[in-house]
C-alpha cells in the first residue's frame, strides 16, 4: 500500500496558509507597536489610538481562531497519515491480530506525543480519518473557515450514514452549487451547537433508515458514565431511551416538589439528585427497608479503597482523603465511609511522615488479595501512558514475566487494563527498565524509543496539628495503637 501524493501536497498548501496567517498577525503586532510609539494623538494623523488598539485585538482574536483551525487541519492530516504509513509498513502477510496491535501501538504513540489519554487519542485519530475522508470539510478547516469543533459536528452527524449520505450532508452545507444548499449563515459563522442543530435536522429528514431502526440501535448503546469532579463531587450520566429518561426526570421532579415545604431547606435542584441517589441506593424502595424517606441518601456500599491520612482519620486534622477511582474527598466524608461502610470500604492508613501507605484494614489478610489491593492503591489506574481506566477488573501484571525470572512483589507488578495488557504482550511497548517501587508505578518505553515517566500519585507528607510534631513519634504511635485497638 503506498502513500498518496495528495496528502503531501495538501499538507504543503496548508502550511502556506499557516505562514500567511502568522504574517498577518505579525503585521497587526507591528501596527500596534507603531501606534504606541506615535503617542496618544496618533502622531497628528487623526487616529483614535485606543479605538484602533481595540480593533487590533479583535482582529488578532479572529486571526488566532483562523490559525487554530489551520493547525487543527494539519494535525488531523498527520494523525491520519500516521495510520496510513503504519499500514503501508505492515507486511502483506501479517495476520489480522498483528495489524490490529500495530495500529493500537500507533494510537498510543500519538497519545504520548500529544499528552492525551488513550481513549481521547483513539477518538482523535478516528475523527481525523473521517474529516480527511470528507474533502470539502477538510478544505474549509484548512482555510480557517470552520473550527475543529465544527468539523467534529460533521463527523458526529455523518456517523452511520452511507458514503453517499455523508457526501450529501456535506454538500448541503459546504457546496453552494449543490441542489437546495443550506440557507443562512455559513457553518463557520454559526456557533457549533447551532450548526449541530441544523446538521442534525437535515440528517433526520434525509436519513435512509427509519427513526425506529435507528432508535433500536441507539437503545443497544445505552450506558451509564461516571466522571470525578472537584471538591469531593462527581457526575453520573445516563444515556437512555428518551421516554425512560423523561420518566425519570418527571418522577424525581414530582417527588422533589412533594417534599418542598417550610421545613425543607433544599432547593428543587438539590432535591432531584438526592432523590435519584436515594432510589438507586435502595432507600425507600421497600416499606420493610427501615428507611422510607426518598430524600435521605444512605451510606453507599461499594468495594473500594479509602486512603486516609491517619491524623485526619483521628480527627486531629482535616486533610483530604483519597477515594479510589474518584480522587480527593473531605476528611469528614472519609470518616463517615470508614465508620458506616466498614463491610465494603477498605481503609488504607497513610503515614504522616512521607505520605506512603501504612497498612490495609485487617480484613485483607490473604497475600494474593492484599498484593492486588496494594498495587491498585499505589497505581490508582492502568499504568499505561495516558490511560485513565480505573476499573475494578484491571489486571495485576508481572512487569518482568514470571517465566523470565520475574518475582511476585510490588517492584515487579503493575496495574494494566485488559486492552493495554494485551498490547504489552503483542507489541514493542515495554515497562521501563527501572522497576516499580512500593510507592511508584512503572514507567513505559514505546516502540520508537520514547520514554514516559510513571504517573504516580505523588503523595505528600500529611499536615501535623499543633502539639504533635514529626519528631515526637511516641505520640503518633500511641494514637495509632489506640485507633487500631478499636478498629
């Protein structure tokens, strides 16, 4: 398989546009410098200096936006070319799995170069390939007429369409000579959300499949997603059939309105998530549950680790704890989880001297399970560069294979998601020669020799409350013994 010359010539034309845009921005900076040296009166030329400085900044913002689009086009072309070149380098006799792992490796290289997650890199490569397959969209992006967000809208709205259907949608919005072209503002003059609405409306009217068929496919893709947020908060979203989602919204709203009154301090906005959490976690679901208040959120039950600074757990400081799979949480939340969820939360005490793990709750006495939880706590997620998978089914993998003399210890173990575990055994990605440690996961080296340092938690020494100093270990040990005696 060869590399087309069109990609190369297109890249040259794109860079010419980038150089022209940079030159235009340079001219604006030079003009501003001339205005500053001319003084407030515009050197007697009748120029309103402040007004022109304001206009220059607006023109520069427009120039930056155009330049960003051109660079986005160049990045998309290069990302698509990486896959195409890799395919050309793969021997014709290579098996399907070999081709798959070779392409996965390229995506991971792109993720490392752009410092993005594996999933984001995979999505970026797919989007880049789709944009490059739609010349009018690629031309508009390279000319700075649309943004990368607009290009992604086209990718989203042509997904599932036949090549002819995708070409028709693109022609409607990007070809003024197409039959019945889009009226009104050009795509790049609309905010992406408005352009998406117009593109989706056209897609719905001209889609070759009925909405019933497409709904069936969409329902098969229903899912729940979880994303940690700041300040001990998180977001949970549901992708559901419209009638089900609407019913959930209406039920929580009606229940929330029923709870409102002079003695209810929560707003309608606050009541909705409380009610949803209460229903999902089982509160009020049965008259025999002992709690029939749908607005009361029970203590969650889940098999997770809570990494708690020991002085924070004792109430001597309010230093945040670390909830596995989420991130920092308030000390009060950690104390509540450890106290109320003792049958499902595994307490991990943190040494106040260096932030290292001190001990895991006594329920974890079996060696294999203890090692797994220790590695999971140390790594926090899949150790592969850019991967954000924190799933409970991640593998605890030997960095140096057992049959090659690798030991079963913290320095030779690392957490890998199933995808990257397979990639490790079928490509040139290898753990760094430097072993992992008790407190640090391994780094990685790519097939092209790029090295990626480990993404450890970087634990910090705990905060010491007044009256207890790092040197007075006897006080700390006494506090620890008292705590462990009652746990």
